[in-house]
């Protein structure tokens, strides 16, 4: 890959990202990207949304309504023209081919960088991605972006969202707050990286606030371009289930005797989930994802093997109690589907 320098660019080149478009800016992850980008004061953020959408967009975000459901992408290409970064954050239940259609439109519009709906697993871990049924998605979208020859992709590796997963029922981090029950996977001591929604928002806002290119050959300061067609690794916490349980008890004022605790093999849960999927149970997908992350082989802990970009992106150390309390509320109120 040829290194580009700011000094070699055309006259009038601005070595920073100013215009960012988001598909899904009103969603549970997209709103944090939008809010934190706006908060920097360095970006013009545009939400690209369907005409029928009723999602409330974060304050300070411009809105362009585009019907990108059909074959004609003219309006979508026009909406993306002049944008420097496109962030796609959509539900896994989005119609097949939608992300590809948006990526192709971004290439036609000349958008230099695309974040293609990858906010989670360690994208460099082939075995983990394969067992989690993500490897074909990863390979197809990344290869398509590269083959179009216009945009570069950026993948945010943040693992599962902490408050969402802790409050999301026993198929996720094993907790059921309404029943006060906990399923420990194996011995409950497998540590994984996990990130809060705000930390993900800060990470992307700070990433896109870096200089785009190094000024010259001597410039060693961090730049966005160093992440082209690669991954950004962040984390809020490196914790195991027992760590989470101790924190939950502290936040809720409970003790071991208030909880029903059982044990299951993470590998067997994954096998059972895969079997259920093959029988047509879409609900089993969640069990497959989370059980695989807790295999005792260290796949869920990319911090130890890859390192983190938290310091480079100036991310704060967060308070585990604060986000555990949010998760407990979400679990008790049934806010996670």
C-alpha cells in the first residue's frame, strides 16, 4: 500500500474529515456515533434515512431522506456525493443486499472511507468469525469495497456492547435480572473484552477527528489513513462473568443467596445453538454468538493478543458500576429484545 502524504495533495486540500454520512443514525448504535461526532464540533453529520422513517435523529444532525430500497440508486449517490466518510449501522435483520447496495452507491459518489456495519467481533480472528457465522459477511463486504477501488473500509472491533449484553437475558452474558438467575459458562472465569455504547461513539468520533494523512515522511502522529482496510480495537472492560456478578451484587445490594446459579459448558451451548439454528430456530443465533465468545481459548480477549487503540483515541477509563446499573435497569424493564 502506497503511503500518501498531505504535502503531496492538491492545493486547497484539507487534511481532516469534515463531512460524515450515517445510515442508521437514529438506531441504538448509530445515535451514539452521531451524537459524539456532533459533539466534537469538527464534523457536519448527515443522517441518510428512508422517507417513511419515524426515528428521531440526534440534535445537530442534518437529515436527507432517500428511498434506497429499489434498484435506482441515483438519489442515494447524490446524497453521498461530497461525503468523506460513510457509516452504515443497520440491524442484522436488514434485507439481504442492502449494505452492498449502499457500498456501491458510496463508490459511485467517491466516498473515501466506509464503516460497513461491523461493530463487534475481532475481524482478524478467522476461527471466531467462522464459528459465529460472520466470516462470509466479513469477506463479502470487505472484498466488494476493495474491488470497487474507491473506498477503504474501517472495522470497529469492540466486541459485545456491555450494557445491552448484561441486560439482555441469559442467552447473552448469562444474567436474568427478573428471576435473579445466572448461568455461568464453564467456571465463569473466561475474560472477554466488552464495550459500552458511549465508548464506541467516542472511539469513532475521535478516530474521524485525527488527521487523514501524515504531513510528510517524518510525521509520526496518528492518522486515519493508517487504519485503511483494517481494524480499530477498543474496549471498555476486560471482565469475566464472575467479575460481572460481583459488580451486579454491589449495584443491586444482593448476595449469593439471592441468586440461582447454574453452570453450563460454553462449547456445548454453542453446539446446541448451532443444532437449533439448523432446525430453523432464528432465536438460537444469540446463544451461538455469545457462547462462542466465552470459549476458554482466549478468543474473546483480543486486548492481550492485539492490544488496544484506547490511548491513541484518547478514550476514558469508564466506571463499571455506572454501566452495570444501566444494564440492570434495562434487564428489569425488558428493554433488550
